[in-house]
């Protein structure tokens, strides 16, 4: 559906802002999510795929009808929803077919009762559903989305996304979309492309991304927070907790990554003092002082409470922790 190879586009003399040799091959019905910090090139990449920006080098081939959402053209406030959708549908379809498509989409996105309302009377969530339906009624084979629901409340956004991706999977629409929400990306993506300074730091499936981050940037981006330098010598990885049973990586230095929940309290552990306690959904979240380093830990709300100031002794669970070679 999309074959983009070695796309480069720079915006400044230093050659930092923009894209630097990124590639993407999108299959039929596949969902690719583009993640990255602000200014990493996400929207620029989407615009190159849409054909609204021309790269300095590289090539892009798009096979199939492509739509971009959200569109920039504001709809007429006085037109009612059904008339707006009928006008957005392909003109080569008979009127009855366009009316049926409008009603089907209204049913899918749950705004049937608003079909006779003027667009100007809709809430923000209802309006976004209608604008999305106006794109989908054109029956695109490829949908490009640039943070289309960022301004909506979490409940409305969750509802729209669930209905949208069910519809897209049924219709085998290929998708490239930009979001800042990791949970949404992990839930709906077949693959995730992680951009940083115009380059893909990772481009893989969600499970691999979170279980095998290839470098420190990727690990931090997907939420890991506890990193400890370790060194390979005499056939073992030496750490603050002694030798660790991880295989050789071909590098002398690495970072031990300890997930927040991967700690065990034991008298043989290293001393850490509780600095902060915060309640979360089904968890207790702790920040602990470990010398010059802050350590993050999550425990079940059913576990014994650690008060602020308590000295605890912790060791990492080696089967849940992992190394990132440096």
C-alpha cells in the first residue's frame, strides 16, 4: 500500500530538524503507529506520505485511495450531519447508497440521533465522530491520522478509538497514525515506529518494543526508569548486587534495566530509603533513595505498606530485569 524508502527532508542549516533516511513499507490492513518526542519528525513524515511535502531525497509509492485525518477544511456549521456526510461521499454513487453509508457510519460511531442536527450544535466529541465519518465515507484504502483525538477527554477518545479500529480492521484499511499515548499505540498497532531527531530508533511490534528495547532512549520512552551501570569482567556481569547471570553481549559495558515491579525485599539486599509514597490504580508507587540515584518501585496495594523514611533492602529480580549493551 505504501513503500517509502530512504526519505530525507531537512529544514535548517544544521541538518537536524526533519527526516534522515527513514523507510516504511505498509501492508494491506496493517496499522503502524508513529511515536516520538515533540519535534522528532512525526507530522513531517506523515505529510511526506500524504504527498503534501516533498522530500529532498528518497521515494514514496502509494497504491490505493489515501485520506488524511483530520482535514483542514472546516465544515459548514448550519448543514445537518446527514447532508454533510452525503455530500462527502463519492459522487459516482447513487443517492440511496450514499444515504445508507451515512447511516451505517452513524450507527458505527453512535451518532444516529444527531443525523438531523446542524453541525454547529454538536459537542466536541460528536463533531469529531462526524468529521471522521466524512473521511471514511469516501472509502479510503489508506488512512493517515495525525493525533486526531488529542483534544478530547479520555472517555470519549477511548470510545471513538475502539469503534474506529474495529471498523478499520473489518474494512482492511491500512493505517499510519501519530499519537503521544503509549497505551493506545500498544493496544491498536501491528508495528510501532519510534522517531528521534528524524531517525527511527526502533520499528517493530509492540511486544518486542517493550520487552527488548534496543537502547537507552527506547527503554526510557516505553517507561523504564531504573538503570544501573554494569561491567563484564572475568566471565560475569559485575553490579552493585554482585555478579549477574546474564550472557555475554560482546560489549564490556551495559545498563541493567530493572522494571519498577521487579524488586524483592530481602535482608541480603542493598539499603534504600523510602522518599515518597503514591497510591495508583491497584498499586502503591514508591520512590527510594539509593545513594545518588532515585529508584522507582511498584507494589500491590495488598502488600505491607512502607512508610516514608523506612529503610528497606532490595535486590532486582534477574529473570524480569535485562541488559542494554553500551
